């Protein structure tokens, strides 16, 4: 309704609200020139409305088309058809405009309502066209490729790039990287390396490329063969929820819990620095246990990129099927480092934290003291014990492979012994008074018993 020219009367009433005074001034000027009455005035009162006032000294110049409205002692008041029309327009403009706008709005609303299905179909077509043309424009501009889609669970990305970060770096400085994950020997990639080296960017670009491929977009890579995933889970970045009393670490653990309980073997997991919000020993233990849970096909077996500063976790390669080590290549120059941004096979044997602190501009005295302390602390390095734990697991894995033909018997025996071991759980189940339990009590009891069994296994 705001468009000028849609309705002539609406335009007139709107103009009357803002231009009424100028219209009256134009009439006054024009009538003075036409009649030669120099002191002619357009005036207004509540009784007569707008009128032309002429003093008695100029009465002889009043034209015949003036209609006398009132006689005063020293003047006469007149109206004309034009002035009367202007009065009706100006004085009733607001009320008439409101009524007319609502009438026109109702007409347009009813007309649109009768065409709503056609409009919705058109809107959907325009929306699809907008999405497709936008994806095509970005793909052409940034040299994306058409991905292949497979049902084998393989994610094979060659020369993958982050679609946002690469656009923010001038002169094609972004370093492309490969990614290979499958449901077999390459399920879990443990990625080590210093801060700022590009671990998070690499993992996020993998998730974005998989997502883009599955929505039908071309992807930023030299080539890509993408297996369908049911969901993408991410645990990236630090955040807290102080309003509900949850620390950064608690938020992290809640997210990890949600991932481990809801992910499937067909999911893609992006996990960055699990366990960093607590002590070194607790954090390493949690990260280690999470990897074991994810890598075990009997428990989860999801495709996972796991970035960590706990380089002790690299000991898991060779002790668990499907776990492989990768790291960000770093070039050392004395006490300084240069990030090469390239993902290579193998694990980092140190975190380069002091070097990164130096790059950030931490005072030299602090850096020197940190170097002294790290030398002392390294004598009690937990990586020694981590290697021992990994070696124990490796020995067990070798022993198991030698008796593989007896696996079915072993599983039956384990089940038998587990049943004996879990007699207290069975006993508690048989003694439950289910008829007098609320649904919430039943859920809590089931959850507690399930956790008790998991802890034993």
C-alpha cells in the first residue's frame, strides 16, 4: 500500500497530511494574482472551515465565482468550489486514509489468499534456484570439484581445503591436505602437533566437505569420494555455561557424553582436545578411554578425527585396530618453529608449547624459566607409563590373535563368568517392585545398573 501510484485517492490523502499548508498557500497566491486583491487571505476557524477573507476596501474587486460565507464589520468572507474541495480533502484526510488503506489491504489480502498455493510453489522454486545458483557460483569462483558419493563408508579427500579459511588468505597461501577414513583399518586418526599449526582447521574442513557433498554441493578439493554419514558430531572449542553452574570442562564432558551415547558406526566424529580442562593425568586417561571406546567396533567403531596435545596417545597405534597417527609437520630452527600446515603420517613426540608461547610474545624471562622447568618435569614424564600400558595392550592383542580360532568358545566362557560375576545385579533386578515405581525411578535404576555392568566390562 505504500507504493506511490497504486491508488490515486491514497496518494491524495497522504499528500494532504504533509502538503495541505502549501496547497492553501498556492491558492492564496494564485487568487491574489487573479483578482488583484493584495491583502486577500486564506483563513480557518472551526465553524466555517477554510475561507477567503477580503477587506471592504477591495470588495469591488471580488469576482462573481466567489460565494459569500460571512459578513463582518470591515471585511467579507468567501468560499470557492476549489477551496471547499481542498477543505474536505485536508480536514478528512487522516480518517479517510485509514479507512481506505484498510479497504485496499483487505482486497489485496483476499486476492493473495486465493492464490496461496501458487505463491508457495513459486517461492519454493525461487528458493531452490537461489541455493543452486549460489552453490554453482561459489564452486566456479573457488575451483570446487564434483564429489563422488559411495555407500562403502569411505571418505577419501585429496587436496582438501577449508571453504572459508582459504578465502581469507591472500595469494592462494592455504595448504591443502588429504583425508582418508573408512570402516576398517582407518577408522580413527589421532592428530598431534602444536597449537596454531592447523589441526582444528584440518578437521573442520573435513567435516564441511562431507556436509557439502551430502547436500549436493561441489567441494573444495582436488578430488573427493565421500561415504554417506548419518550424522556429524563435533566437540571443538572451549565454552562454559556459568548461568547453570557448568564449567568449561563440564560442558565438554556433557558434549562428549552426548556423542558417545548417540553416535553410530555410520557417524563422523570431530573431537578436538578432549580432556584438556582437568589435570594431566585425568585428562589423558579420559582421552585414552574415549579413543578406546570409539575405536572398538563392539562399542562404537565410528570414523573419527581426534586432535590432541597428549602425544602419549600415539602409543595406541598398533594396539587397537583402526587407529592411526598423523601430525602437523613442523620445521625447527633452533628454539624457533615454522608451521608447515601439512598433515603427515606419524605422531608428534612433543607439543612445542614453549615455542608457541615465544611466538605469542611471552616475556623472555618466563620462556627461559619454562625451559628449566620442563627439563625437570620431563624426568617424571607420564609418557613412559603410557608406553608400558600400550605395550601391555599390544601383548594381549598378540595373544588373542594366536587363539583366534577359539574366540567363540572364549566369548561363551566370558558370558558365563560375567553372569556369575553379575549375580548382585540379577538379584537386584529380581527384587525390584516395579508396580510401585514411578517411570523416573525405573529409568534411574536401569541407568545405574547399566553403568555398573559397563564398569565391570
